[in-house]
């Protein structure tokens, strides 16, 4: 009888380990899915930016510095896969795009250009989708991180190498700054 009780307890412990491990794997997969969603939206934005820059170039030949900044920021953001580096690159790209849209105010004909308006509308749509993807990713990271530090699943996380993952955040104070345009 004692062997039956011991084997039953061992079975329950083993079943709990399997369930906890599978839960951590599932949550980690959701984090990867969330990052993939961000990556897709960033790719859409990266593809849009050259078209937007091309239309603006026609109207603002002497604004080469702004256009060069956007191209460099886009390349830097596309070239990194590390979450922390991606955040910094995205901050730079967002700042450059804000500067571009502030520049557009100087060119009334450009603001009325159908190509520019369509690209601007599509970029706005991509930005909305990107925000949703970031929120999904950060929610998945939150659930995963809670699970790996919460007892008793933290015991499984430590033993199987599940580590905390960083949120995808862009510094809010820097995003709020008005871009400076110098002629």
C-alpha cells in the first residue's frame, strides 16, 4: 500500500512538472509570435519609407540632411535583431519621421499631393498596427515573465533555463519632443 501511495505522489509531481514545463513553452511561443508580429509591421513600415522619402525629395531637394537621417535610421533599425538595440533604433527612426512630417508643413503643395497623402495614410495605418503588435508582444512577455518568477513554476523555469525577456519599450519623453527643423 505504501508503494502505491509513493508512486501516486511521484506521478502527481511528474505530471505537475510536465504541465508547468509545457505552460512555459507555450508562453515562450506566444512571446516569439508577438515579436514576429512587430517584425512584420516594421517590415511594412521599412518598405513604405523609401516611397515616402522619394515623394518628399521631389519637393525638398535642399533638405538632404533630414532625408539622409531617415535613410540611416531605417537601415540601423532594419539591421538589428536584439530587442534593446531595436528599441534605440526605432526611437531614432520615429524622431526622423516626425521631423519629416514637420518639414512637410513647409511645403503646401506636398501636403496636397495625392501620392504623399496616400503614403502618409498607409504609414499611419502601419503605425497603428505596430502599436497593437507591441502591445500584444508586451502582454505575452508580461505573462511569460510572471510565470517564470511565480512559485512553484519558478522551480521549473530555473531548472530548464527559462529566462526573463525584455519588454519592447520606447522612451516616452523622447517621443513627445517636437522635432527641430533647421534650414
